[in-house]
C-alpha cells in the first residue's frame, strides 16, 4: 500500500465528463489498495471569469474580498468530484482549505503556505476515504480565506504530499511529461523518464510551463517525489526526483526558452562606484525584477554601456523609472528592445563536464545567430538572442547536444 496525492488542473476538470474521467483514475488508485488524496483546481476558465467579475465591480478591489470570490471555483470542483467518486462506489469527502486547515500567511492573492494540520485528514484516508482537497486555498492568520496566486494548486498538492508523508505526488495535466524542449517547436523533442529537482526548477523558472516554480521549490525542500502525467493519455510520465535516483545523468537534460524578456541598454553611463545601485535600486522599489546583466568595459575609464533584461510586461514601467532619473544617473540615452528571447541549456551533467557553453556558442555562431547577453550558473547557460531566431536556435541546440529522439 502506498499513500498518493493526485493533482488535477483546470483542463483536466474542464467539464462534467472530464470530472468523471478523473474519478475513474482516482478509483484505479484506490482499487490498487492505495490511500489517496486528490487536489483539484477550478474548472478551466472559471478563475479568469471570477477575476474579471472583481475587476468589473472595482478595478482597485479589496484583496481579501477578491480571495473570497476567486476561491469559490475550487469549491465547485471538489464537490462535483466527490459526487462522481461516490457514484463509482468510492468513499469520498470534499475539503476546503480552511477545513483542514491549510494555514498561510496573510498576503492575500499570493499567500504562502505555513503549516497544514493533517491529523483528521490522515485518519480519514487510513479508513479508506478519499480526501478531495481544494487547491489554491489557504487560511490566513485572521481566519479569512487566502489564495496562493496563479499555479497555486500545484503548490497545494506538493505541500499536502509533504505534510501527509506521501510516497508520491502525481500531477496530471494536459501534457504527458517533461520534454527535452517544447515539442511544438522541435518535433524530435523526447520525453524524459526522470529529471532532478534542480533541473526541473531551472526549466520551470526559465520558461517551461509544465510545473509551477514554487511547487518545484517545495518538492525539492521536502524531497517529495513528483510525477508529471497526462490526464487524457494512459502513458508513463516523468518523475522529478533526487539526483541519486538517476543513474545515467545526461550532460544536458533540456533546453528552455522564454519570450517574456525585454532588453534595456543604457548608453554611456558614468563609470563610477555606486552607479549600479543608483540604477537598480529605483527599479527594485518599483517592483521591476532585473534578470540578466552585462556591463561593457570602459575604454576611457569614464563611461560604459550597461545592458540588462526585465519582464516584457515591466518594460514600460522600467523605462519610465529610468527616464525620470536620467539627469542624476548621467546616461546619454536609453535603448529598449522587446524583440528578444532567452534560451537556456540545462543539465546537472555540466558540473563535471567542460565545454557545454562553448558548444552552445559555436552552434549559434554556425547558424549566424548573434548572442546579445550571457549568464551562467552551475547547471545552466542562458543567452539572449533576437526573437526571430527562436525556432532555429532551439532546433540547432537540441541536435548539437544529442537530444533528438
């Protein structure tokens, strides 16, 4: 007997037929003799509709009441799934976040889970009852409902799996696993049997949409084995696990890309101590997150060019903040560019092998793709290139690292 947490996203519970399909999958686990808890999202499109209602009533709405509204989507799904399971002869009971309770901080709309009190939940599971839990929800310090932010149901599932000491957390989605790169762009992309927490975290943070970043962080912290599976296809998925579980470690496991990048270049910035703090301090105060940074060598010892990237949605705000301070910062002009893409090569094998970055650079050079910015970490190399070269770069790198199926 194993203890399993199963999580189903919005597309997996998009209508009543799909909810019945989920119930059959849950029943199959119960029939194997496993103890099961299920975490579900709202039906696809419902949360967006609820958010829109709030905006229609008041664009600057009370965040606590916003959470009261948008958390109702999951309440509907847990009730419907529990009914569907009961119809199949499976004991099931729905649980909202506050009923467990899943305690969070008070940051409404983007709360973080602090503790989960599982005594009663585990007692019910041990007796053979399936617990159907609302994802995305928490209970704040003032006993008001909180929500965990977009993608929060993945985090709910992993946190619950950690709290009940589950053997595995199965996350069902509309893809059948983690691929070496986006299969919609690279036809030869192949599904990975296993991937390490570190690699999955890099992939998630660098553009891969398979798992939400916070959920991977939590899985890595609590060593929860996570399996990514398809709700619609009966096929083996991808296991996200400890590095020790993977015998043959690939040099490169995957290639991610993000179109959500914009580049800003400040031309002829004064090359003096404190200028970087003067530039990036106001951006931080304006909640603009800066990613890649490169500073050119100052030829005359007085001026330099500084290039960095921000989220595309933050470009206008960042530009406004910097233009307002042009006089005090002393740069000559600001050059924005939103037509860029970040491409990242990821693999734990990089720790013990040289030449990974060189292969990336030479492969892109062979395709006449100019690299604008470079950043590296222990298990990744990221470059910024013109957006028009996205597909060409991904396919070329995928082949260069021997990832083609």
